[in-house]
C-alpha cells in the first residue's frame, strides 16, 4: 500500500539562505516551484534523486493552519492508490484532515495526523506531475 517516502517538507524563514544551504552546500538541485492561487511563491521543490524531493515552504503561505513553526512541516508517504489508503485509514478509525483531492502539482493527496499531531500527507503521483517529469 505505501511505496516509500516521496518528500519531506520544511517551513523556511529565509528562502534564499535555505536554497544556498540545500543547493550550494548539500548539492541538491532546484527542480520546480509552485505558486499559490494568488500567484505568489508557495513551494520550492529540491530534487534529491528520481522520485525523492524536499519541499521548502515560504512561511507566508501555509497549508496547515495554524501556521507551524519554522522547521518540520509534514511527512509525505507515496501510495499506489489514494482511495485505498483513504478507506484504510478511515476503517482504522483515523480522522482525515483532508479527504482525497488533486493538488496543483496534479498529484492526489489526503492528510491525517499521527498520535502526536504531526501532519502526514499520503500522495498518489500523477504521471504528468512535475515530480514525475523532473
């Protein structure tokens, strides 16, 4: 059911400093960016290897409310079938914070929290998503 970790996500205070660290120091490549509905910068994706990314979130555009602190934002687990994992979680008594929806990157996602309240995104990759094409 779960294929692996698709990405880890961080809220960053200073995007330029974060890009300098992750790209110039660690050697990751900037793959693509996604803007919010108002056209403002929202997420920068860094490619670690095929199918594995780091998401850097601008702190002025948070998906999860209330806005998390700088640092960890969420864990993303790649799944084969978004409906299957959604049904499985619900059958196990797990509340979904977000039912399956298609994101701006074309991937399907649903959201839940672990027992400590840490957000987990479950994502079914679309073959035409920027992650699949990068």
